[in-house]
C-alpha cells in the first residue's frame, strides 16, 4: 500500500489508467462478443438489419465493425467510453484526489472493468449512461457547479448511450422528470428534442421488429400460474386461455425464471395475435389476484440479479458449487449452468482475429475472468452491490432524506424497477450497480487504510 500511495495524482494517473485499459484491450483483442451481437454480425453478412437491439446500437455496430468485418474498433470505443464515464463519476465524489485515483486504478485492474469494457454490447453503453447521470446528480447534491455547456454535453451523451437499449427511453424519461423537479426546464426540453431526433435518425434504414412489450410478461405470468396443479383458475378463464394456446401447453411445467422458457412451452401461441386490451388486462388481474404468490415469485426469480439481500435470493451461480457433483457434468467446458458475469469469448468466428503474440496476455486475462464467473452469484448480484452504494451515500455523502437517495440513484433504481417487471436473471443488465458498488467498496477500503497510516 505504501508504494502504491506514492503515485502522484496529477501526473501519473492518466498514464497508468491508459496502460491498464490498453492491457485489457490487447489481452482480449479484438474484444468479446456474445451470442446476441454475434447474430447481429451474421445478419450484416447476409445484408439484413434489425432494430431488435435498437436502431442506434445497430448503426453503431455496423459502422464501427465496417459491416461486420471486425470488432476491434467497436471494443476500443466501448472501453474508452466506459472508462471516461467512470472517471467523470469518480471526480464527483468527495475526498482527496490521490485516494480516488488509487481506488480507480485498482478498479481498472480488475476484470469487472476491463473484461466488461471490451465487451461489444449495448449493456456497456447503458452502464456508462447511468454512471454519467449519477455523477451529475452527486455534483448537484454536493452543490458542485457545472458549466452549462458541460452539463448539456454530458446529459446529451448519457441520453445517447441510454437510447441504445430497450429500457433507454424510460430511463431518459425518468431523468427528464427529475430535471423538471430541479427546475432545469431548458435542459429537460433540450434532452427531449435531442432524443426524439436521435431516435428518428437512427431508426432509418433499419428493419423494425415487433417487440410485443408488456404482452410478454403478462403471458409468462399467466403461464406460471396455469401450470401449477392447484392454481385458482375458473372455467371461463380457461376458456379464454385455450383460445390462445391448447390447455396441454399451459400445463407443461417450466422454470419461471426465464420468460423464453415459458413462451417456448406455448409453441402454438402467436404473440402477434394476443391483444393487449381490457379483456386481457381483466383476465390477468383476476388470475393474479387469486394466485399472487406465484406471480410475485416469478418476478422475483426473473429479477434475482437486481433485488437486494436479505429480502431476496440472488441469481443462480454459473458453476455448480456442489463438490459431490463431478466437475463439468452436464455442462460445456466453460462449466456454465447459470448466467455469467463477464463474457469470455467471441461467439462469431469471422471476427475472432487471433494474433499469436497476444495469446499469453489473453491467458493472463482469462484467469481472473473465470474467477469472477465461477462466483457469479456474488459478483453478478446487482442487488447485493446496492448496499455498498447506500452505505457510501450515508457515511460519506451524508445523504439522509429518501428524496435525495432517489434523485442521486434515479436511473439505477429505475432500471432495477423495470427489471422487476420485465427481465431475465442476467448480471449484464445491472452492471451499473455492480461496478459502482464494487468501486465504492474499494474506495472506502483505500480511504480507511490511508486514515490508519495517517493516524500512525
């Protein structure tokens, strides 16, 4: 700790931050690419397009990958945006610049930053957008002045990043509402105008795919109730359900933690034929009112990564931890049975450009990535990492009123609330909570050590 404490905040920090980020970029070159975005690359090869991951992210990926030829530039932009957003957030916090820089470098050295940052995914942009807004709100709470042009630029950047995800428009709306409460009307109007134009422009030239919205969780909730042997469903309600899919399909027992599994069991169901009208709403409310525990537990399981202990159980671990089970039994060589925290591979071979002399670096990087993933119940539990955030806000920022908690964390809390309504238990959705909570834990430890050394 004593040697690390000799780092000069003003001169050495940018260099060290750059070198650490460069290590992650080169060791995981040309980036990491999951199944969804590998499918997007394959669609580009076929001359197709889709707004399934939003039109804005589609255009970002298409332009920066040069129509699906490489993800090297995409991942470079991703980790750059994520790193700069995090530094902006850190600069909003109280305390000495030295302790904040040391904590930042420790955080940057972990795969929670590096492996996530080079992942070509709109989840990185969503996390960065939320982090930027929280940085703004902390400055507002601390009455730290921000220039009007700088504030506008950061707000616009955060809005653009958030608009690359399905939850983005809702999170932008929450931010606009907060700005109106804080009497920032011109800023709120400017963001609304920008996001409207941004959405319109990025929607051009992209094939629109039906999203079905709230119909999906509504049908999934009913499926979870209908398959229960003692479910309270009347004959009239069954008659309505049978119009959507055969009763035998409704009765097939499936996990309620993943909506895809529930919809998959309803093979005869056509979501396009399901009308989200007052009849469906009445049916849903009636079935839910008679079977509230089943519906509530279904949502708790789907949003397990977003809900805090001790009130809720965390997500299923990626690796089976029971030592009596042979390692890898029933799994692939990555030992994956649950959701991972950090994606370790490139799932589209055409953009997996292997460079021989970088392989040793990749081996070094893959070690800590696996260490994190094999304890995904801990590292991927966003609800758990909310606690260090709350502790820091109370202990260091001296936040005492609920309205201030909500204002500072509004985009993060809004996201977790939306995940409770429509989600799957995937840690990548809550990386804003994971990264901020983990960093603040490091920061509090660093400041504690520095206090001890100073007192001695």
